[in-house]
C-alpha cells in the first residue's frame, strides 16, 4: 500500500498581490536611481514582481511512500540535486546542490520526492542552515527512517557580488539524524556516497 501526503501551499502564507508588488518594485528601483523610462526597463517592475512571486511559490506535490517489503536496509542517496533560493537577509540568490539520503525503516519513498522536498523548502526566503534542517526533519517525520542525512553546498550572491566579494566561495551545511548521527561508520558511508568529505 502506498501512502500519499500532499504538501501544499502553507495556509499561513498571505496571498500574492502582484499589482502591489509591481508598484513597490517601481518605487524601490526609482529610489535607487534606476531610470525606468529607458528602453528595456519599462516592464522591469512587473517582471521583477512576477519573478519573486514565482521564486516564493512552492509547487504542491505528493510525498509518495511505499512499504519496504524487501527489508532494504542500506543507504539510499540522491546526489547533486540542484536547488536555488534567495537569502532572507538581502533577497539575493543562492544556489547549489543538495545530497539527500536515508536509511529506510518500514517505508521507502519515491526517489523524485527527495528532490521535490528540497525544492519545496527552497521556495521562500531562506538561510542555508534552516533549509538543510527542514529537509532532514521533513523526511524523518514522513518516513520514520533509521537515519537521514542532508548536505547542501551553495554559492551565495550576498558573498560573491557584494560585501567581501569572495567569488567562488561555497558554503557547506549538513544535518544528520538517527543512525547517521550516532554511528561513525554510517556517517562516513553517507558522506562517501554523497561525494563530500565528512
């Protein structure tokens, strides 16, 4: 028997007002001295509003799980899942890859759902540490596996385009739960399969 849990738009999120967002974008750009009367810039506030609305809207999906009838008890790891989001401090993008794994218990998950969970939690202003933990905690709650591991590697525009301007710098975060946290051999195996040094 499969179990589907629909992850939909969170009820606490206010509805999107594109007209107000466009007006705010227009005022924001004008306050920064951007001449919106020039060629190519007239529609920029509307495009900007639509772009951010798209970035902040998670797509609903079904978290499909299946019984682990075969008793599979080794790691399942999806590597290099691309993600993109914006930092909540500057609203500048950060993007990279996620490595997500789990040690199955009584249930397994459709593999594409590992990427969908990352995408879901990335669809909002974020900090990398929180995003890493949200993905791990969600998988732990839905699957009740023996262990979960999540590693995110990302480049942050707030570090590379402004401030220190450390071009090429990446940030790595990890969350390990269950056996992957408590057993050094399992932890080392997860990091090896994920292709990152632990």
